[in-house]
C-alpha cells in the first residue's frame, strides 16, 4: 500500500479480493465495517465519497485491522462493538458476539410480554454476556425490569457498560454466579437464556472466527449440547410466576429434546419458534397452571 494513492473505492475493491483469497465469508462487508471504524463514519459515507483518498495514518490503522481479520479475528472484536436489535453493543473476548438468530428469541419474548403496548414485570436473563438480550428487551418494553446472571465477572463488566451507554442501568440488576443459583429464591415474569448448546464433539468443526476467539464456556454444553438446558428446565419452574414462561434459544435439531425435558419436569404448553430459514430456533415453555 505504501507510496500509492488509495481512495475509498480502490481500497474496498482490494480488500474484497484479499479477503476472498483468505477464505473469509463476507469479504466486502468486512472491509466496509473495518474502514468505517478507521474513518469514524457511517457506511453511507463510503459510497458518497468513493473517490476520497486516505491519509497515511488512516491507511496504517486500516492495514492493522486487515492483518487481524485475515487471522480470523472477528470484525466485532476488532472494532469493539456489534449491532443487535437496532442497538449498538460493546463486545470483547469475554462475551459472545450477538447474532441475528438471537433476535428471533428477543422478538418472541417481546410479543409475549406485551400488555397493550408496554411489557410489565421483571425478567431474568441467564448467561447475559454483553447484555444484548435483556437490554434489548428493556429498550423496547419501557415498563420492564431485568435481573441478569453471568458466571464471568469480565462479561458482567461489559454488560454494565452497555447498560450505561443505553441509559438502562436503573432498570437492570447484575448478579455474578452459576446459572440460576444467585437468584434461586426469587420469582420472575419470565426467564430467558441463550445458553451454550454446542456438543463437545462439534467444536473442532466450528469456524476459526468462533472457535479461536469467542469464549468456549459460552459455546459448549457437554456431549449432546443439552447440559445447560437440563439445569434450566429442571430449576426454573418454581422461579416463574403463574402465566410466565421460560424462553430458550436452541441449536439445530434440539427442539424435540427440549419439549421432552419440559414434559419430564412438569411444564405446560411448549411453543417452538422458527427462524427466517425455517429452522427451529426458540423453545418457549409455559408454566403449568
């Protein structure tokens, strides 16, 4: 790159080709997000100012980002944040990066918590990570309150910062500990979780972006991927108020196992919500009346 005049358009085309050869799945998008990060601009700026040349300092910063990305470091970790449910969340190596699939969980919970136009009550978010799930719920349901739990104090610090940035700190409580244990004597309108659900044997086959950079403790759940579901389904029933529910994001082909666990532990109706690809993505277990 040294010695040449690099415009936004020329740099993006070069990056797209380079990332494609490196085997990255979304080469153009990755380049745009990284360049926006360096320039501190929105993506629309790249198209309106296609012929804008970059300074030496900007090129140096961008080159550093390129080096990290071709080593499969996730874009969200390089830029330090990720969009989710129309909101911006800080993320780092201590937290799982929020994914579009999890928006299905949040949307399903919102629709079931609404009373008129505003959700009421208090929910618990187990394994909160960056706080993306519970803070999105609080943002869109202004009468809702939340209690979150995570075993990682580093993740809790990230979630607290996100709550502060979104102006939601006064409606959320953070607890450090293992699953339901820190809140076992409390009752909630609903309990929500996107727990680890990948079987141990599948870890080697994950994309390096995930396997090598995201916290394994937020991904793996025993030989069959159901370890955390068993604990949640067995323990959450007495913690949920009448007419309340347990909402869980699930992996592929896990819905039937969750439905069976619900029956085994005395839950009532089981709803299975599909994602946009028609894959079972969320299980909602309603408390037996």
